[in-house]
């Protein structure tokens, strides 16, 4: 048992109705559920019943990638988080928002607002938006290249964290008798001037109860890893193999030390794409229904985007080994290099054909079909290997995949002593084992 270490458990709500792209066809209920307040309330209550640390809401700014083929999670995450906050009291709530297609003051204000409304339970998943089609929605011209997106995001993150810290913890005086609402000497304009942003600040309201909202990050390229090591509290990654997951965690902890941070100041939560059943037969039947929810052409298109090749390249090798020699180099890849590397590692480890890969790896995340015991075994292996601090469960089908996690997996993890049985902390930062101190960005600037 992983030295009695308790894991962090997050559940990711993806692609409108589930991480599996065929979920909308395999599930019961209307497809319009992906914009249903009732579904989000049900998920939030169930996840809190299971004592999950975090509900993690992904965001697709536009549906242009999938068109009319399936639902996508394109609603504003902060708004959905606010709704879920109103029906829960303990679970953490994390939402995605882009640094490429937002302004830092707006993001800082938006997520700090939801953090106050949730009484200190919110996090922001920072992404740079790799998909060029988003530029057409915002009318900003050409989509920035990766180096420019990350340079912009460095400044964006620094501005956001400074804004979140612009009120000192005791700035609010609340002295009605002497007409003193707040101490102006403890409210600080940030006066940030950079290449991309000039922001005066401060935020227009007091600091978060948890110090500042938690920053999640999913950067896996060298640029993304360095940014995550500097700014992030929690890092979400795709790692099919235990060796790859351990190498990633070791690298991020080393990079964090290079930025003057304790390696324990960041938590690594690899994605785990599970299809759970009470029996193996039940799990396999669910898996078959989910796979059948997509045509072969749709499966090939998804994998082609991950790999960075034309669909016909994969189609021509359908029952042959995956043509790794035909994949473009990382510097030519438009999507995430780390996510593709996870797939490459799996192909090399298991010597897969393209057809086998489509079933074995419907996404870049470790994929397990089985019982709660099977999934717990895989989790325990990674914890013992020092490859994870917990896991991000890529919920296969909403809302019932959350039920499976809570009803089947959580009791098994608790039986093994791997997961807590009660919430022990009021704020998300505390629940994740994170400090309330000033951000790395502020410390690095002050020490410059």
C-alpha cells in the first residue's frame, strides 16, 4: 500500500456528455443534457457525496472542431462552477479558461468572484488554446504560434496572481463607528508593464479566504512544463505508462525547485480514462457501447489530430503497426506534444497496430476497462512508483460515470486506505495540501 499515502481524486467533465466521444449516443437521456442545470447539480452533489476533492470542468471555446457531430463542453466554466457551488459546500470546483482569448484582469476577477461565492473552493485551469479555429471566433487575426502563446501566458499568469494578492489578508477593517471600511495602505495597484499587458489593478474586492484560487495547468511540452513548474499548484497530464508518468513527475518537481519552490508545492494528477463495471463483463459491455458510439472515420480523425498526421496515413496502416516514422517532429505539431508522447509510449510498450490503438487508447490518457479492484490496482502501482499524487478521472459518460466512481471505486480505495473518508478542510488549497503563501511569480519578481 503506497506507504499509507492518501491520494487526491479529481473528476473531469469533458466534451459535453463524457470523455468518450461516443458517450452521447451510448447514454440514456436527451443530448441537450449537456446544457442542463439539473445534470450539473446532480453531478456536483454526487461527487461531494463521494468525498472527491475536485470537479474539473473542461472548456471548448467553440464547437468548430467537432461541428455538428457531437455535443461539446462550450459553456462558460465560471458560470457553471457558480451554479455547482450553490448546491455543494465542500468539494473543490475547477474550471478552464484560456490565456490566449481572455484578458488577465477579467479572469482574475471572474475566478476570484466564484471563489468568494463558493467560500474558498475554486481553481482556474490555465490553458493557452492550441486550436487555431478559436481565432476565427474572436476576430483576433492569426492564431499565435506556441512560443508566442506561452510568452503571453507567462505575463498573463503573473498579472492574475498579482491581482489576486493585491489586497493584503487584513486589508478589510470593517470599522463602522470610525468610518473605516478598508486600509488603503494594504490595497496595492500592481502596476504591471510587460510586452503584452499593462495592468494597473488592484482587484475591486478583498482577497480569497484560501489566499488565492488554486492554479491548475496541463502543459506537457518543454515550454508548458516550465510554465507549470513556475506558476501551477496542480498539474494535469496524460501518461499512458507508469514509466512515463514517473519521468514526468520527477521532471516537474525538479523544475519547480529550479524556480525556488519546494517540489511538494505542486501536485501531479495524471488523467485516468476508466470504464467501470461491477463485473468485468459489465465493464466490457459499457466499453463496447461507447466504442460503437463513434464510426471508424471519427475514431481515425480523433487519433490523427493527436498524432499530427493525415487520416489516410492511419487508415493505410489500419492493421499494421502504428507508423511512428511518419509522424511529424514535435516542432511541427500544432496540438500538445506531451499528449502525443503518451500515445507513442503506449504504442512502443505494447507494439500496437492502428486498429488496436483506437480501442486501447481512445484518448491520450491511461485507459482501463474493468472493476473497481482493477482500477485501484493501477492507481496503487503508480502511487508506489512515485508517479502521481492522485488522479484525474476522465469521466466516460455523464452523469452516470460519476456514479460509478462514487459507488464502486471510492469504497474500494477507502478499503485499501488510499482515499479519505471525510472532508477534513474547509478550503480547496488545504484539501490539496497546498500552502496559502504568496505566488512564485511575486517572489521571483521581488528577488530580481
